[in-house]
C-alpha cells in the first residue's frame, strides 16, 4: 500500500503485464509503469480491498492479478462463495501484476473494422438472377433440395418468393404436399410420382444451446456484450467450466469478438478437461461441421458419445442425426429413433420433431401419421417451427384419415399452423402458404 499527496488516501500499486509473459520472466516494475488504484475498507472482512470493477476501469482485458508467481484470489465468504461485488485483498508496499490479454485488444480493433465494413452501403443490383444470402433462421427448413448449409437463398426480385428451380411447377391444377419427405415436404406431380430429392442433413434443424453455426460473423461490440465478455473471460480464466464453454461459444459465433474457431476449441477443451458434457458436445459440433478442424463425423460421434453417456440431451439428438443421415456410421433409422427418444424424453424439441418425421416417413418404424402428429405437437408446443410446418402438412393433406389414422383434411388448420412457423421465418411454411393462396 502507498500513500500519495493525501495521507488519508489508501491506494494499491499495480502495473500491467502480458498474459503470454511467464511470471518468472517479468522484470521489476518501473515508476512509469505503475498505476495507483483506490482501496476500500471491506465491511465483511474489515480489511483493505481493491474492487474488481476499479481494476477493470484502470486496465483493459484483465485476466487475473498476480503477486509475483501467486494468483491473487477473489475474497470468499464462510461458505467459500466469491463475495459480491468481487474484490481482492490489498497488499501493502507491493506492486501487483495485472495480467492482461493483449490479443483481445487486437481483436477489438478488428471488431471495429468489421463494423465499419458492415456499415458501408452495398450496391443494389436489379438482375433478377441475383440472390441475397442471409443467415438461416432457427428451425428453418430450406425449400431448395440442395444439401443443407448454414445459409438459405432468397430471390431479391420477390421477397420470400421461392426460386423457380426449387419449386414444383405451377402449371399443375393442384399441388399436394408430400408427407414422405427428406429435407421437408416436396410437391407431387399430378400423376402422384414423387420428386426425388437428396437425403437430408438435418430432418429437424438443431439448436443445441443452440446457435446456428455458420461462416465468418461480424463481431458485435455493444457495451453489454463487452461487459459480458469481460466477466465471462474472468470466470473462465479462474477455471469456471460453464464460463469456459460460454466463452468458446462467443468465439464460435463471433459475439463480442471476431469469430475464431480455434479459440473456441481451446476453451471447449479446457471445460472438457474437467469432464464437462457441454464442452464435449461443442467439440463434437466443430468436428461435425468442419469448423476450425477437418470435418470428421467419426470424431464428432466419439465426442457426442462422451457427452451423451452423461445424459447430455443435445448430444443424444446429434447422435440420432448422424445415424439418420448415415454420417460417420451406417445409416440406421432404428438407432436414430433410439437416440432421438433419449433426447425427446428429456423435452428436446428437435428430437421430438425428428421422431415425428420418422413416423411420417415410416423410417425405422411403421408409417403412422397419428404418431407423427403426436410428436410434432410435443415439439410445436415449445415453439418449434419445423414441427409446426409438419402439422400444417398433415392437415393440408388429410393423410390416411379414411384408414382411421392421421387427421382430416382441413386447409384452415393447415394455414394456421403454417403461419405459426412462417412468423418465425420458416421458409418452407412461407412457400406452402403461397401455394394455398394460389390454389384458393
């Protein structure tokens, strides 16, 4: 502790050191490096302390505070919980090292550059063939038969209008929604010959925690996100496995920092080292999608299994998805159903929707539209747009009602369910609403 001009003023001497510099390599502090941060008398411990918020005000991107090689811990109560507001004990006549991550400073600069680029106007083009690319909405099922990616395409000439290359011909007198679908229902021609489409990658899009993984994101740096990023980084650096996964998610999604899959992997692995199931599932997702690592479904399966064996719901769904698509394992709808059920019984909406899809298609189970409806409703009650679209399709077609199963044909009900999904930007539901209007 040192005293400045005011002898009553208590301060703590501090200086910043880079996180990449080993403690034993840190040179003695020089006067030009030292900052003085006010101390306070702690009402709980009756000791002089430095408030963590005051440290964050004086230094940016703080990871921890050290006294030579010893990390200065947050003060804790009798229950060993960290006291709030967070604070550390002041140490008289010592210059404490405030460890900062300078790489975060570089990334903040990059974030601002990203934002400036994002604000630059983009020239509009009137060519009808031009498409606009946007992030795929949650639970969205693309209209196109192209294999699933993290983006969907929209014709800029008519908002929400499907591409002519991916839609059934409007020359037919009536268009029926085919209940036996892979990436969502496809139209049947008048002779009822199904249009052959490629197999799905995601029968019912998944959300794990569940953000859509995509290409490079523009980092956001609003004050609440920066504060959340700082707090999460501090907790993660102190070994909080939940914060480590959350910080990995921020790097993965480009929230608060530029998107960095390798940094995301590093933080997930720190959580994995503590046996965290969510961290294991996130590592699996990176391998599943090929983000920051070569795409490897077998590795993804290995990581999902580690988490699923701890009862992790999203991992159970992810395993079902790999079996359903035959990725990294032979395609096996029975195994897919088994894993979907594990997740669905824990309330997972994606798994419930996927079970409805298997019943609707008769994959791994006898085709049963009544069961499909039951499972779709479970997911739809949670606001799952893919399931809402599936219910609309069952009503739209009145599937097998004469045989005592399914639902009666009811276009009003179909429209109602399509609208629920369409209001969540579900592209396929928007398409079927257009078809209903077109056919009267």
